[in-house]
């Protein structure tokens, strides 16, 4: 039977994803605490327990938003396989750092499955009980990374479970998979069901009746029927009969799923009560509260989530995938991305009012959804910011900033690059590439309640100074533009500056970037970004493998087996990269172009005693090569031009190798450097020029 997508699908997906992230933040700093520890320290929990400058990356959000990209990279249909989902894990997860808890083979479920995948053991065997044993395979991860599979299958909980079963089997088995199916089905059902018992029943309908997960669920639901008023009684029952001491491994799914279930039951559809109960139970708090938050977020919608939960997040999400350009995320845009997949899976047309956003042709940051802020902030002053409906805004809504009288200029801005000082901690090792680059044009559409002189600005983190566009007196809707000159700077903020003056209200319709990048990444300026003793990144980059450090004003990469350094944007299309390098040791030094992750892209440069252009498609395949005498200790300019399906490699200005890739070519992606087999290379700078479309 065909199931139509609900009319309020996008708004509910937004609320569900917001609910997931609220839960992660709420439970993060008491993860692993016992019920007694939380009760003694905080008593009755009613709100966030910690304040953060910005909340850093977390495995609970990394997995759901990157694993769902299997649909984008392979197929949105149910023809997608667990093997393809496993390839997605390898592509977006940095090799044994960040993203997951890397607790060792046989200890961390995700670490175990990742190494299985890396060594050619495909899903579903990679995460199975048959290979890894129940103590590893039935840990909690199959449930915590799965919510988005429900978000892209609204109202079709059986289909959501079928997708979730494939995805969870990449890293888990047995009850670990059943938990993923249950959560995805609950999230899906929450789009169309209006009471929590119906949601839970839909979740249970997709898993076997004779499994341990079902035995636990039936017991918890029976206890709730007999003792419906006191959640603590139920938790003590869970701890006695389904506690950690009953199950093997580091963090088994059954005890934590019992907490999820009792929180849904005793919260009785109230978002705040449900997530607070879940947090007070302890154990794997961020995981459990996040699942509850997503399910309830979908069911109650944004209006059912108190603003006190949303305001500190301010639409912001940091991640720690292998691609720094994808790690600075935006909850509104993520909701539209998930919804675009949902419509494609269902075979339904995009709703006309959001078509441009869903197709990717709208401005980059529109305020189309209620409460959307796209992480806009204020500096050098104060203002009240809120999303409001406005008839003549292009998407019917906009961001309103109410600025009191001020004695100095004040800025309304979006931060476009983040560094260690922007966070309280280093959880799950984030790294970032800027979202806007020199050579592009910043465009803001704004209006004001009274004629006000406004000027667009961009802040360069390296020179610690602002670039300004023309000052314009604004009353009605006006486009402000700032062309960013080619430079070796790092754009950290963009926005609009208001002069000193009387109180005024400013409205922002959208922010976007036009044109293409043209800039230099000079590592003498970028330097190192030190997050903690073991987490160090070169500025504006991310990496998969290898050791990347500064010495003597230059960057160096070295590796035992392989190393990859990524920068630029995954949406870079046709461009030329000049890489100023000096091979030091080893025989493999290659420029990366069109890289879409650790397993997708092209390498071009020195490979043994040859020049080569290589396609990275999980395994490496040489597309063209020729003998070439080159030397360690000598400086080279490697130039790689990507134009359509053609890759051209030049050395010191001489074009020496050209290839056309006719077979599913990569047409967009990042650039960077790749080294292999015990090589060490100095990289002074990259110069990048993108071709206008």
C-alpha cells in the first residue's frame, strides 16, 4: 500500500533532528554516570546540566548524518545493499581517529567493524555475531546511529526498519540490529501516530517476537501498566532484571534500550519530561536521551520542544568526518537534506514552496523553517534575534534582529570557520575547512525598519581584520555584496555591520555565496591547530591517516602505510591546484583532486619511478602513467587541473600526463595531498583557482 508523505514532513523532520541533538547535548557530560551519581549531583533534572561555547562533535550525531549519505552516493531505493552502506562508513570515517570511540578490536564494536571493512570483510558479516561474537556485536551503536533512517521514511515504519536493518548490520548484529530497527521504526511512526504507545507498538512490530530485545520491551511495558506513576520504580526494576551486570561487553544495547523505553512510557508524550527522565537514569545518557529526543521531536513537532532546549544550540552542529568542509553543519539545512532523500525514496514530488531549497538552487541560508537561525550571532553589542514570518520575504520567513541604541558599530554575522578556542572540549576530534573562500562574493538580502547605513563584512582570522563592502542606506529589501579578493586569508565570519545610532530592527532574508574560490592556502600562515596533546590539525584541513605537522614554517606529512590531507570544498567542480611540495623520503607523493572522502577521488603525481593519475574507488586504479625521473629533496610544482572528466598533470609548468575518465567520473570534490608506503613530504602551499560555471 502506498503511504503519502505528511504535509508537515519537513518541519517534523527538523524537530526530530533538533530533538536528537538536544538529547546528545543534554546527556553528554554525564555519560557513564550512575543513577545515584546524577541524583546526588543534580537532584531533579529540569534542563541542561552544562553550558558550552559551542558543542563539539559527537559520535551520536556523526553516524546518523554521514551514514545516510549512502543514499546520495549509491541509490535511494531499497536496492541499496549493506555492502554499499559499509563503503559509506569507510568513505566518511577518519581511519581510527575522531568520529567513533576507537576502543580497540574486540572492545569497541565500531572499531572492530571498521577494521573488518578495511580488510575486505564486507557488511553484513563485518558487524555480525557470527564473526565478532555477541559481546561485541550487541553493543549500543546499532541503535544510536540510526534515527535518520526513520526521518527519511516518514510514516512507513516497515520500510524504515528494512533500511535500518541493512545499516545497523554494517557494525552490529543480533539485538544490536534489532535495536536499530526499533528506533528507526519509532521515528518513522512518530510522523503519523499521536500517542507514544502507538509509536512503541509500531517499533516493536518490526523485530522478532522471540529475541531478547522483545523480551525486555514486553517486561518494561507490563511493569508500566501495573505501576504507571513512578518512573524510578521502573528504573530500579530495569536495573535489577536488565542491568549492565546481566549482559556482556562495554555498553550493551538491552539495558540502555530499557531506559529509552521507560522514558518514552513515563514521559507520556511530553518532550521535556521524557528526556529529563532518560537523563536521570544514567548509563549511556547521551545515546539514550538522543533517541528519545528524536522520537518525541518528530511526534510533538517544534512547538512541543521548549525554546530553552533549542536556543543554546542555535541551529549549530559540529561533526568530525574525514572531510573538514562537511563538519561545519547547520540543523536547518540538514533537515532539508534529509527531507530531499525522503521525497526521493517515496517517489513523491518536492512541495513547490520548498522546491528550490530541496533541489539546491536556493540561496545557501534561507530562514524558511520556524526557529531557524543558521547560527547567526551578534558581536560588539546586543540584539534580540528570532525567526519570524514575513510575507515579502522570499521564503515567507526571515531572521529579525532588534538592535537597541548603540554607541559603536555592531555586527550581525554567521561564523564560517571554527578553531579550538571556539569549543570547551575536544570530544570526537572535530576539524574544519572554511565554508567560504577568497575569490567568492558574499551576498546578503536585508531590510530595515528605518533607513540605516549597512555594510557587508568578512573577518579574516589570519590578519585579524575585517574586509568591507560598500556602505548602503537600507530601508526596503536590498542585496548587499562583498567580493572577497584573492588572498591567503581565512574567512572566519561574514555578515552585516550596523553603525552607531538609534534603535533599529534589521531583517535578513538570506545569506549566500556566489562565484568560485581563488586563493592560496599558505601553511606558514595556517599553522597548526592544537586541540589537545594528541589531536593536532593543520589549519583549514582534515585528514584520514598519516602524521601532519608543522616544522620550520612548512607543513610535513608522513605515513607508514598511507596518509591523506583534505581541504577545499566538496562542491568544488572544475579547478586547478598548484601544490608546492618537496618529497623528503619514500616514493609516493600525490596531489588529491575531486576527493569525496577517504575512498573516492583522484590522485596525481609521483608514484614510484613514474608519474601517474590514479582513481581512488575504494581500491586504487591507475588511469595513466609514464616514466619520470624525480628526486627526493628537490622542490617541485605539481599542477593538477580537473576539467569535466579530464585530469591533467603538470610538473614545473609542463603538462606531462592527461587522462579522461569515462566510467562514472567524480565531477566535484576536495583537494589535498596523499602519501603512501613510508613517504614523507613537505608542502609549503596550495594555490587554487576554480573555473566559473
